[in-house]
């Protein structure tokens, strides 16, 4: 259809690194695409960003029952978003062995021949489709990789690095190299005090569907695609080795949502305004100095103890909001609350004297009096039963959906799975995962 660009959304995996965020209960997986993020499922942000840049047809490659059923319930066939959405067939999941294999098999299945933007569901992007398209056309590329510049320290063991040829095309890939290897291959990164960056793979690809399909019809690739074939570690290096043009084009920002620390860091960047498209989509902030967003229904909501609205409490200074805070609909906020770099969902109760910093509070959660929550995630419908003389303190922790914490609980670097009732535990080692009542009993 002429110069139309299609969207291909890769929705596989079970979100193991992001647990308990990707759990509705201990045995019910929430699709990564439906992770709540700044008031909406992350896949909605992705679709609307692409739609606003001219993409009107999407193909969702889903893997597993939770991805097929849950994503379709949210997106439908795209009518609500003014787009057209197609889904991969569940009976063909067995072919989706890795992101690369899933892409190749479904390009054939859907008989796609034009240009398509391939992207994952566990990231948010600030990108320009015209910039990617211009680089793609200039290099006459089969694939153009969206890239983000990162320092050697940021890259080490976490991101793939692209090596460039003299003509600007990609000549090789380093998959999550160690820091000493980066310094060895790129000596400039080891100079004291330097901020030299290298192009890293953002996991988003602009592809020429017809040429990629043709390239993949070799016996070698057919065999590889029946095994585990990922984009970054397998498909891209294979294309480069065969001399097929692979280009790279910069995007402004990539936010990973694959783990709780990455999720909170990306959320903080969004609330700081570092994703321009999302800032526009969130609408005008209530305040610009400091910047924060509060839904009008929450500004009008009176707390059940003192009977004053949030707007009154902010005006008189008994509630301090910002910087970088978003509060959703019908939230009830008590006096003496201080929030900074924090996202608060719909229908949340935050009681008197609570302090929230670099936190995310899910829809319907209750945070009791004088709780202290820092660098932590509190899931939807969770109950944090804090008390003035016995407060709850959470640092670098994640509390699953509908979990229940008793007064005096103090957790640092601990994950609590959904629907667990946690007594007043303290002193748990960092990295502890409470996944069942048996886990809790071990620490009582």
C-alpha cells in the first residue's frame, strides 16, 4: 500500500524479571503488554505513539494464552484507537521460538511485503518514524536498527553494542559485552572522565518485509528459525555475515520495563518530562513548577477523616506534591502527605503522614498512616496497614497485587507475590522473594 508503514508488535515471554508486577495472582500471569504504566496499559501507549506517527495497521505476534487473550481484550480490533489490528494464531505459537523466528514466521503467514516497524511490548520509546525511514532508505537497508547511545558502564552485561563500517552500515554486534571487553575494543571509553557513548540496540527494527523474507528462505535460516532465533543475538548477526545491508538510526530515548528497578526508573523519566510524546499525551500539568499531574476528580475528593479536598490541602500546604508526580482519578489523600517522583493510580487511598518517593502505587491500593515508601512498587488493591506508632517502611521493594502488609513491616530489596498476607516482618535479606505462605513462615 504505497509508502505505508505497518506495525508489528512482539508480545511473547512471561515477564519473569518483572515479577510480581506481571502477576495478578501467584499462578495467573499478566501479559507484559498490560503492565500498568502512567495510568494505562503499556501497549496502549505504544499503539497510540505509532498511530500518531502515521501507522494505521498493526499485527500482534502473541505467544502464550495470557498474551493472546489479555491483549485482545484491551486492544480489540483497534476500533477504539482508530487503527486496524490483526493477531497471530494461537495454534502457530510453536513456531514463535524467539523474537526473530516469530517475526519471520508471521511475515510469511500474513504475506507482508512492504515496510514494517517491529517492536517489543516491554519498553517505551521516544522516536521519530521519519528519522528511521530516512536512514533506512539512504542505506537501502533490509533492516534498520533503532539505536540509543549509552556509556560503557551502562552497557556492560546488559545491552548489545553495534559496530559500524566506514559507509555507516552495521558491520557487527557485541551481545551484552563485559566492561573490560568494551574498553578493549573501544579504548576511548576507558579515558578518565569521558562520557563517550556507543550505539546500542533498542529492540525496535524498521524492516523491508519482502527482502527480509527472501533472505530468510535459505536452508540455513529455515533450520535456525525452527530452533531458538532471537533478533539481537541471532538474526541481525546472520544478516550482516551474509553481506545484507543493516543500518542504524538513533532514537531519543528507550525505557525498559522488564524489571522493577527499570520500570521505576523509566516511570521517573516520564514524569520528569523526558518523553515528549507521553508528556503531550498526558495533557497539561496542574502545576509546572514543580511539574505534576492530578486528575480533577482527585483534586475535588475529600479525605474521610478531615473532610477537606486535596486542592484545599495543597493550597494550605498540608499536602506537598511534586516534583514529577501523577495522581489518577478519585484518589483520596490525607493531610501531611508528601509525594515526589511518584505515580498514583485510580481510586487509591493514601492516609495521613505518608511519604512516597520514586514510587508507583497501583489502582485501588491503600497506603496506611505514616508509611514510608521509597524506590518501590505497590500493586493494585494492595493493603499497606501502617500506623503512626508502628509504620511500614518499604525500600527498593515490590508488593504484588492485593497483598496485605501488617503494621511494622520493614522490607528492603524484597518482592512480595500477589495476595499474600505478610506479618510484621523485618530483617529479610535483600533479594528475598516471598512467593507463598511457606516462604513467609520461614521468616517468622
